């Protein structure tokens, strides 16, 4: 099973910016970004508004996520076989 590609995610890491800590997810209407800040809320942003925010590593690319994906897609190996009445 192949999961769909995750969208690009950026995070405001400038402590002087009022959106410090906010994340932006690509893929909104007309090329916009969905921006969410836990204390301020959310809004749609243009690509220019988040262009200088660093891209953050998607969870789906971590070693743990890869191990979970392997576990979910690898057929189970039976450890014992039972027969009716045994």
C-alpha cells in the first residue's frame, strides 16, 4: 500500500514574527497555503508570505514512520497453525 505524497509544510521560526511557531501547508485554493497558529488561528496565505519559512520534515519520512509502513504492508506470518478440535 502506497500512501499519497504529503504536502510541503513550512514553519515560521522567526521569534520576532507575530506568527512565530505557525505552520503553513501547501495545496490550498489557487496555490495558497493554509496557515495555522495555535494562539491566533488560521488564514490563507500567498506563496510569497511563507517563502522564507523553512520547510519542516514531514512525519512520513522518519525512520519510525518507515518502520510502521513496513509493518502495515508486510503480510503476517503465522506463528502456529491450529486445526479444528485441537
